[in-house]
């Protein structure tokens, strides 16, 4: 008897990211300072606009999706942002497709919120980055409350009816095994993101931007550059947009000369995104403007926050 081709779709569970409130009677200390230099005039060089080929979040796998379960605990939005930033900083120290060990984060100064990612054999760096970005986008649209972000991959098989089915469980096991990296962090790819010869020169004097839009743009930028080749100087320009907000972030090398020096590499660029976030939240300068990354007092990286025309008004913080 002749059968017919049947496609069967499954959801392959990856892991869960939880955002929860922490109740404490102790007072919260002030946030840490950002390593920023006073603003001064710099002539920003023009150069060719080289697109990276990926647009935000490191070319997210179309099979990836999340299901979000809302809780009932209110979360301070800035504490959510800063804890996500801390998780992304740790994730950025590993290769984009590496297995991620999970953990729990509640950073000093913003420890009224905790982010928990339990270990799972299918959990990878890129999945965690995408899940964090989708989790904060959900909270921005539905209120900052405790949530669980369940991450999945859509998985499908084909088989002929009337015949033995394909070994679906074996395929899932093979996929899970391929995601494991028993060595953990790739030591060759890791260097300190707190190198003292990195400095930031910010100049945010433009129109006010959405706080969420600024952070969402920075989160997406970290996920985007994490997918780039880290063994070579950065030669491309990238751009991310803060969800449906009015904030857009453009970033690129100071000059497009991969032969250098000076050259822009991955680690100082991630450091730049981290320090921009900490500077803006410390001084409440969520405004359009420019910033320059200096390494050994030489400009190597440039970024700009701009306000998109599509938004008629600035979102309320």
C-alpha cells in the first residue's frame, strides 16, 4: 500500500529564564561609576558604510521561539536592565554557539531583582541571549513583573505513513549532544573586559530617548557582535533598534582600516556597550548623541544613538 508524506512539527525545549523580585530590608548602594572621560571635540572621520550582513541578535535562528509565563511580582525596570546587562557580559565571554552553564545573577546595587537560568544540556550562549532580549521586550509591553521565559526550537520531521517513523527521539538526542561543549569557556576567546586602558568619551546632548529603547538597542548590539568573527579586527558597521521605540544605535570602527593600527576588536567593543549603559543610567542621560571608545588614548570605536522619525513622542520611562 502506498502511503503519503507527512510532516510532523515538534517543540524542542531548551531552557527557562526566570526574572524574580528579591525582598530585602537593606538599602541599595549607589551604582558603580562608569569609566568615562570628559567630553571634548573630536573630528569624526567619514568612511564607507559596511553592513555586517546580519541585522540584530546575530541572525536569530528562525526555529527559535519563546513562551512567556507572567508572574505577579513588580520589578523595577532599571534593575531588570542592569541584571540583563550583567548576564550578557558573562555570555559575551564565550563563543556564540558554545554550551552555556547557566547561573543566577543579582548584581550589587540592583539586587532587588534576580535572573535565574538553570543548566540544561541544550542551552547555548546564543539561545540565552535571544531569550533575554525577548523576555525584556515582553516585560516592556506587558509591565515589569516576574516572568518565566521558556525557550524552544521548532523541530519537524518527515515520514511516510504506513511505514516505520523516523527515529525522532534519536535525532533530538543527537542535536542535544551536538550543543554540548564539555570544555566550557573557550579560554582563547576570553580577555578582560575591564582592561584599564579602555576609556569612553560620551556626549549625549540630543533629544530624550526611551530608557527601554536605549537598553534594548545595547542588548541587541551585544548579541549581534557576539556572532561576528572575533579573530579579526571589526570592519563592519552595525545598527540595532530598541524594539518598537524611537531609539536606534549605530556602531562602527573609528576608521575602516583593518590593517591598522589602531584597530577595533570584539572585547573592547563589548566593553564600550557595557560602559555606555552604566554611564547613561548613572547620570540619567538617555539622550541622543555620540560616544567614542579609546584604547591607549587612541580612538578606535564610534557609536551613535539617534531618534527615529517613526515615533511621534518619547515613551515615558
